[in-house]
């Protein structure tokens, strides 16, 4: 398993961006998903979204006990740090000391393994889920509804994030928002002056595009802004008809294929602008901050609406250690953890109280705690016909 963290050094030579190497052996148990469930590391592709046949939806936990002494955590790389990559970046050990719940920690990479839902629900307690993953867990009945009254820090999260469709279903809450971000269009001001978001698809390039099926929603916003026959009826860029989905995919393939580059690792965007090998890119506010600190002439289009996403912690419908699971959910909302994960990942904390210390700059990038933070943002949700999005996207990148 490898993780990527942008490390920036501003010096006379300009910008240096590197990716961290593999993890040394941790104190807590770390295993690849396949070590527990053979199917857990299935490569990305269409996945079923029918409800689970395992039984009715479980009832939310009524009360939290002293704890079972252990908790099984499945995390996106970087979302649960114990100090193995950087001794200064850790919060898992703090949780263990405060709660008495020993953490069994496993990682998955949603960019390469989009089927962590294949974990048997009884094999884990909590999981950090992207909108795509969380939507699947809810669809298949593998996520448990939460009793938010048992979570002391829940009300500190803005209502906009708490009520997102990616963490709620049928008036039930299934996820606790952890970090969030927005997608922006960055451009090299020394090489191009884009007219608007459509330039991402019309510019001569090179252009870097995020390799993710939900990137089709960004194209849908362009269609909506253009007011064409197919675009004028778009209400939500994550809820598209077949014709709208086809039109969005066509935008990605409308130019010279050789001038379109698809990125998965965030450091690729930094390297692209730092070396002058890219003119425009789908990126985040943190990318822009990193590049500006490296004295690069990179700017962002300020037009909204834009797309965004929020990753959340969810609890398994068959969590073997529910009390420790709730303690973990509450712990991840604390200002201390929120500050650390935000500064480590370059993502906005769900809890604005985390906007201190090293996270203060990140919060400024995302306007956390202001009325502008969520203005004009369409947050991602797993589309009902996600398999069609995956199929269209496979055509784009093939």
C-alpha cells in the first residue's frame, strides 16, 4: 500500500513535490482488504446496487456502553494515522488511550479498489467512505443507521454536510462527515486565459482531468451553463438521463485525445504545473495553494456552481463492537482530529472547530465557517445508475 501526501518546499529552485514511500510496520494491525475478504480488492467496475437480502435495516444503537475493548477500522489511506509515515502525524494511539478500544486498522484505496462493500459486514465496525462507496453500502444494507444523539460532536458539523444525500437515506443518518472538498479549474496564467469552465474541454491542452466516473458531473455543469437542448433540463449534475450522460462523456472526448491526461494521484497535478507540462487541470483549492507557495503562475476560475464531495465515517450493519464504533465516530469529529486530518490531507474539516494551527490555511482555502463555503456547490452522491457512469467513463479513458 502506498499513500500520497503533497510535501512542498519553497526554495530558490522553486517547487518540490514528492510522494511518500510505503508504510513501515505499524503497532496496530494493518492488512490489505483481501486479507480479510478475498473479494475486497476487486478492481473498479460496475457493481450491483440492489438492497441487501440479509434482512431488515437494523435499528440505531440505543446507548453506548463502556466498550468492547477493540474496534475494526477500514480507512482510506491517510484518514487514520498512527505515526507510521510521519511520527508527528498520529491520532489512533490517542483514541486507544482515551477509550480503551484497541484499533485493528486496514486500508483501502478508493481510486483503485472501489468495492470495499465486499467486506463482510461482520468483519469491520467502521469505514471511511467516499460518496460512491457510502452509497453502495447503504444500497446493499451494509451500513447501519446512526443514533446521532449518542454523538457529542455531531451538532458541531454544519447542517449542509449532515444532511447530504451521500450520508442520509429515508430520513435516517448513515454517515458522519469527516472531510470535504470542491473541484476547481486551475490554469497556467502565463500560457492561457480561459473563457470559462468549458475551456477545460475546448483548450488545445495539455489538460489534466481527474480519473473518476463522477467527473462526468463537471461536464454536466458545463452543458447546463451552455443551455443547450440536452443541458437546459439538468437540475442536478449527479442525476442525469442517458442522453445527458452521453453528452457529458462526449465533452471529454471532443478534443485531441493526446492532449488530455487523466490523473489519479494529486501530486501529478502539482508536478504538471510545476514542470510547465500542463495548461489547465481539474483540481482542488489546496492544489492552488501549494502551487502559489511554489511561486507558480497558476490561478483558478472563480465561477460557480462547482462540484464537491464529502467523505464520511459509516458503521457496519453488523458491527461486532458497536460501542467502540460509536466512540470512534465521536472521536473523529473532535477538533483535534479534524485539525490533524485536514492539515495532513489538504481537505476541509467537517468540524469548523478544527480550523486551528496547521489547518488554518486549509480552512481559508475552502472558506470553512463562512457563508461562502458551500455556496454554489453540488456535493457528490452515488448516482442511482452508477454502473452506467462507470461504463461511460471507461469509454472516455480507454
